[in-house]
């Protein structure tokens, strides 16, 4: 019998499109969140180094790290689980044997059924809303998203134009499902707001002290 792994309620979906370093974003995630590390264009060595940096941050914040790769690589590199693309569904059995959490992407009913057969712990179902990362792609909308979520089995995780406000609305509308949510832009925007606030506070310190930071004031 395949043991199900409980998954975090919120996720960062990372790849090369991130304007902010993924390790910096990881430090902004609520404790207990999850990260799917993709970055497919990096060399194997560079991906390994990036994952190791992430794991150091993850261990101090209780984050779950999934690697988009083979189950064997995910285990050897120290990830908590593996994010399997649809064409790698045959590797799900190996991932379960290794005790890894398994997630898969889902965009339609065929992929949802495949995720169910693979006994994936979670399905990233997208796009729920229009998203900048896939301009022009048709959004699923609530009714179709809910249908795929029930079809896929495991924990459904909403991806595509997601924000905390939209995640809360989805939880109210998804009776009995307890969906998670994932984003790229929402976490980058949080980092930008944090940076703007820090810059504003530092600027105020300089004005109040005649252009010299107050003793003990830290730069961020």
C-alpha cells in the first residue's frame, strides 16, 4: 500500500523566470511552505548547488523541497520529494518505493486520471486564472478546476494567477477538498514590497540623521 505524504498548503513554483533569487524568496515563505525546484536550463552541478542552498534555508524554516527530476536524483540530492512531469509518470512507482513525496502537473482530464493512477500525493492543477507566465493560455475557471481536482486524487494545488486572497476564496468554494495554492509572481511581489519598505525606512534614517544612518541601524 502506498503511503500518502501530507503536503504544505502554500508553494513557490520556481524556475529561470524568477527575477528574485529563489533562496531569498524561500526565506520569505511562511514556515511550513513548499518549493518545487525546476530551473531546467541549469547544468546538473549548478542545480545541485542551488538545491543545497535551498535545503539549508528549508531546514531552518520547516520547508518542503521537491525536485523536478528523477526520483533517484531527488533522493541522492536530499530533496523531500519529486515533481514528476507527465512523461515521467512511469517513475512514480520508484518514487513511492524510495519514500518520496510525489506531485504531478495537471492541465486536463487525461492528466488528472494519470495522476490518480500514479497515486500522486498532490496535483498542481493549472491555470485556474489567467497568468503572466503563460500569456494567452485559457484559464480553467472554478468549475473545471474543481472537476479536475476531484478527478486527480491526492491534494489539489491551484496554480496560475494565484494570490493569498484568491487562495482563501478557493478554500471557501472547494467544499471538502482543502486545496493548496502555488505561485511565482505572488512571492516575487512580496519580495519587491519588502525591498521597497526596507529602502524607504533606510532613506528615512538618512534624512533624520543628516544623511548618516543612525548608529546600529542595519542595511537590508
